[in-house]
C-alpha cells in the first residue's frame, strides 16, 4: 500500500517521512486545524524536498480560486478536497485533485467509485481525529482506488493489506503531539504498511 503522512508542519518531519519511504506528504491548509500550515510556510518545506514525492494540500470549504492560489504559492502537486462540492468547483481547479468521503454508513464508500478517492471516518471536525471507520464495510469491495484514513497507526495498518487498498493516510496516529511527528511511529507505520 502507498503511504501518505499528513499534517506535516516542519522540514524535519517531512524528511523523516520521506526517508522512511512515504509516497506522499499532506499539508493542512485549514486554519481551524491544530496542524494548519500556511501555503507560504509549506513552500519553505516543499521547495527543499527531493523529487518524486507527492505534495498534497488539504482544503476545507474553500472556493476554486483559493485552492488554485494556495497550490501555486506552496508548490503542492495535488489538492485534497475535504468537503461536499459541486462539479463546477472541480472543473475550475488547475491542479489534480482527490475527493474525500467522510463515511457515515456503508453505502458512502461506493461514492465516486470510478475514481481514486480518500475515505475517512465521519466526524464533526475535519481530519486528524483518530476516529476509525468500520473496516467490515470493505469486505468484498474493490478497494484498488481507495486511500483509507482514520484511526490508523503502526499497530493496525498491516491488517489492512488483505483488502487491497491503493493507499493509507495517517496523521494523528504517528504524532508525538498535534502537528509534531514521532519519528519511530512514522517509520513503523510505513514499514508495516509496506
């Protein structure tokens, strides 16, 4: 499974994740999050990163112009859309994007099943809650275009391999404190996911 380490707020945490084998890094451009980073500060990190790493910008309740601008400033290569939106917004985006499904029931995981999408457990707040989705929902489902998030850590990620998820996304499960990664947890998570 491919791995994304989300909630990156420092160059040191970014490089720890990359050196451990992460495929993607997530930068939270949502000001209410304890893992928030400004596009300008994200650029300071992204501009020093090695090639072939996906730089994902996470957005909540923003319009297309704001998303395009933040990605341009930061150098992010993919926008992660954490809110219900209409096709008009997606049509206006100038960067590749991925939709996030905040699943409340089993039928939710079938939304957008013809495209790659991220599926997270529903909670009132957006992202990084550590809430786990009901994994039985994925029994018998084609998970090859699903990136799973929510409540993942080094102790449970290996158990997901049998489902064939495209990837996994972790934030709070590899933290020492909100917005600060625990290097050992990051390494163990990626090792166990692979």
